[in-house]
């Protein structure tokens, strides 16, 4: 039986490391003794992360070459890559708008960050994982991977559904090479301006209805998501692949 979660010395790459989930995930792996590398477009959180021993790189994941180059830089620095957490994503400042007024640019950027970036980073990382004969990928999906999104943003729901599809497909393709691919579906966590605006828009009645539909009667916390990522990346999940783990307090 491996020790929990047996992550000491492993090399972990976390995209979107500047977000609330990214910080919590990076710090959780670091606390387990992993060697952690993060990237984000926004460097605001880098000083705090660097003080915790986390390597940070400013990368715009809309550019596929830059995304793949970051994985190569991680491998050069660490000698390999064992774990990739595709966390970058979100609604990039968007709110629901009627489908007929949706612009191509608004659609594309949400797909680029939530889906295409995960594809490019996974493709770059799995080349090295396959050569090593093992690896784990954790994709931060959403309840919007499983049902319509509370955000109302069409591209977000489509991208998160597609990310779950990629998770399942890669699990089958890469399993024989010792690479596991899983997903997490977080419930609503008030991580920043976008989620706070979304929560405020429900008003007191809507908020009470949402909480009444959650078995644990609370919203999620970034640590809830980080702990699930540790589990799925660790040897304790060594026979788990192609799965989506809802971390949402039990939504009805
Ligand atoms: N907060 C929630 O309630 C919730 C629920 C379900 C899923 N999620 C998912 O969790 C993940 C993290 O969400 P969060 O709430 O912590 O914050 P968030 O949605 O703001 O995180 C997005 C992160 O990605 C980064 N990013 C955006 N565009 C980028 C680009 N072009 N290149 C590199 N990085 C870029 C941002 O700077 C930010 O740090 C996202 O994938 C989000 O979709 C969040």
C-alpha cells in the first residue's frame, strides 16, 4: 500500500496556477513534497507561490506553441513530468448573453482556454509520461461538464463537456502506457469576481434555493478541489481512470 498520497518528489505542472483553485492545488502538492511548476497569464499570485517553492511562468495558453514550450521547460528543469493538472479555464470575464448575439471571438476564447489549452498541454506532457511508462492527468471540469451551466455561457458548457470527452477518450488511449486521466467537477466556489457576480445575481432567495439543493448545505472551498486533485493524481487512485469526480457537496 503506498503512503498517502505518495507524491513526494513527483513533478507536477499546474495550469492557471494564479487562480484560487490553482494556488490551492499547487500548494497542496508542494505540501506533499512534490516539485511543483505553475503557469498563468496573470502573474499577480506568483510572489506568494514562489515563496512556497513553486516555480511560476507567465504563459498565454491561447498560443499553442507557448503552451507546449512550457511543458518542455518543465521537463528540462525537472528531468520529467509525472502529473499534469489542467486547471486554467473559467469564463474569462464573460456573462450570459443570448445565443444569437454571441460573437465568434467570445466563443473562441472560452474554447481556447478551457479545452484547447488542456489538449495541447496534455499532448506535450504525455509524450514524456509515455516514455517513462506512467503519469496522471487531472482535468478541472465542472458541473457544466454534466449538465447545463449555471453561468448560462454556451461556450463554457460546450468546452467543459468536451473536456470530459477528452478525459474519457485519453484514458482509454493512454491507459496501456500507464497514464491515467481523470476529471473533477467542482460545484460553485466563490473564487473571484466572476463567481461572486454570479452568486450575487441569484439574490437571497436564489442563493437559499441553491444551498438547499446541496447535501452539505454550503458552497465549496478551493481546498476541497485541491484534495480531490491530490487523490486522483496519487497512487491511491492507481486503478481509477476515465472518471469524473463531483466535488460539489452533493448536488441534488
Ligand atoms: N470557481 C468555481 O466555482 C468553478 C466551478 C467549476 C469549475 N471551475 C473551473 O476551475 C478552474 C479554476 O477556476 P477558478 O474559479 O479558480 O478561477 P478562474 O476561473 O478565474 O481561473 C482561471 C485561471 O486561468 C487563467 N487564465 C485565463 N486565461 C489564460 C490564458 N490565456 N493563459 C494562461 N492562463 C489563463 C486565469 O488567469 C486564472 O488564473 C477553471 O477551469 C474553472 O472553469 C471553477
